[in-house]
C-alpha cells in the first residue's frame, strides 16, 4: 500500500510504502502527485519504505521512470529522499537512481529518517 499526506508545517510530502507494493500502486502515486496543483512546484518528498516489500521487476523500473518524467513536467524540481532497510529494495532503488537522472529530480537513499530529513532541509 502507498499512502501520502502533505505536511504543511515542514512543507514536505510524506509518503509511506507498506506491505506488498506493486507497480500499479507506485504509478498511481506518481500520477496523483503529478496532478496535484496545490503542492509547491519545488516539491520535497520523504518516502518511508522500511515496512515495504517492493514487488516489481527491474524491467518495471523503466515504466516508473517514464511516469516520473511525465510528473517532472509539472514541477520545477522534485527532491525525493527514500528510507530503506531491505537489501532487495535498496538494489531496486539504486537502479532507479541510475535510470531517473534529471536536472529537475534529486533522489537519494537513506537508512534513517533523520538523515533523510536533514538532506531534504538542505535544499
């Protein structure tokens, strides 16, 4: 399951990936973010995936990247910090990092929430 809420106090979109996370849930999340006109055009995202099992393939990463590029058309910059504590999720995220390079998208992987928030706050 993928859920998100915008924290008005920190100005960060807080996303939570829990349980068995499939490709369609990620695509729906990206599209919902793309279509939300109330978010700042310089969007900071904190994604907590510590309770998630990514259930998609390496090939699916290309679909995710393509949807992400469509979303970037609506934003000046997206800064995305993901918290991961699972080796498989780490590998998929590292491959995604290589595929999703863009001047309008910053993506980093973290082991702790505090490190992810510190990184986001430096933008």
